[in-house]
């Protein structure tokens, strides 16, 4: 949904003849402002809807919603889910959202009444399943998890998350030894207009699975380091050609080596930036056609050239972030929420 909401918000901004955040401003004016949070649960799921509503999710079955660009939040947790870690959430509008659990199987919940009630739309109790992220483009959605029987687990919905089916993995490449996804921010999968990307790490290399309307599934190498604790933790595409991956090693969060890459050809080739983000980063998001922000627990960085170079803007960091117009919202450990207001 991040892919779709970015395009819509940019069109609305252009129609209003507003300045975009791509107009480079002094980095001394940029920093996170703390926002009062109604929870102490860890938050990793975060998404913005077409109408500007923001939804967040996390441990203890926690769900939050903001109707004012992240300035204030209400608690709308899912009943009887205190043991469930909702690692990702997808926003449709102020009433409709889909939340996904990670660990010990998978559960996907849907609300159509603003979080007052939640419907369990999919459940698999196989405890070996660990799902990493979920994404939608309009009514079509996909959720992916670590490999089972040699290939990544994938679910698909064509009705905005009301129902789910197992995706046909016949043409998907087999996972290499040690390969899995990272569920740090739920942004290891992106559904573009004609292309789907899935991030994979933990094996001998960090790579991206890719399929499009004109090609079956293929895998493409990235220059990011890969190990059980290192690789691609987040991925963002501005459109079907220009994209960014970020990550690093979460056990060595200040290490800035081999922790980001960019593509200008839809993910067929990936190049290292001239200046990397300044440490491990768990989430990246485009704010407009040139500006991107990456954040992680050791800080936040900005790129004004589609990920080709990065500059640090704050030592404060978050698990996940999302852009909404000229505002950046971050969520993280123990319910931490922050905002950056761009000019």
C-alpha cells in the first residue's frame, strides 16, 4: 500500500502546487519530535491510507490509529491477542485495515469499522511458519514468510484482505541455504503496478526475488552483507523502475558497511551508494521522486538522490517509518512514536 499511497499523495501535492520535501533543506532543521503514545508495546507495523489515516501495530495484539498525520493516536487493539505480535499492518482508510502476525504460525485480521471489531480472515497454526511482511496494491495483497519446503511461503488476497489463498509458488526460485526474510518493519515485500519484489537474506548473499507482468520469478544479487543477522531489512520503490534496499547487521547496529543499495532498472541490478546510511537501518521510505529516509535503532538518514548517497539527520531511530505529505512518522520500541515536519 505504501507504493500506491505515495503516488496518490504526490499527485494531490502537485495539483495543490505545494513544495515537495525534495527541496533540500538544512539538516540542522530536521529532527524527530516525540509524540505521546497510548501504549508501551513494541511497534513495527505502520502504514498510511489514501485518506491520510495512519495505522500502526505491534506486540500484545496492539493496534493504533491516527487521524491527524500522527500527532495523536488512539488504541484499537485486537481482543484476546495479548500473545500475538502484529509485525505488519496495511491501511485502506479510516475504517478498513489488515493486520498480520509473525511467529508460531500466522494470523491475518481485518477490520471494516475503524478497529471496533476484527475478523480473523486467515489462520495457519503450523508453528514452523514465520511471516515477515504484507503489502497491497489496491485490492490485491500478498503476505510472505520464511521458506517452507524449500521456497518462501506466500499468501494472496484479491479482495482487500477479506479472504486469502496460498500463492502458486511453482515458478519461484528455491531458497538457498540459510535464506529467510526479516520482519523488522514488514517492508520486505513490495507490490508495484506491474512488478512484485521480495527481499531475502541469511544465505551466501542478500538478494531480491522479482516477478513482473512480462517475466516469471527471478532472483537478483545485491551488494548488502548477508548472514543470520545481516541483510536486507527493508525495501521501497518509487515506481516500477527506481528502488532502494537498506539493512545491515542488527547485532552490529553502528556498522555502516554494505547496508544499502539502489536500482534504476526495476531491481535487475543493484548498486552501492557513494555514502551509506550511518548504521543498521530497518526501514526505508520514499517521500517524493528524489527524497528517501531510512531509519533504524541507531539513527536516521536522508537521501536526496533516490538512494545514491545518504546523510545522517538524527541519532534517534525507529523500527519503521512512513511518509505522509511533508510529514515523516516513526514507530519503535516500547510504543515510541515520533514525527519530522519537512518544509
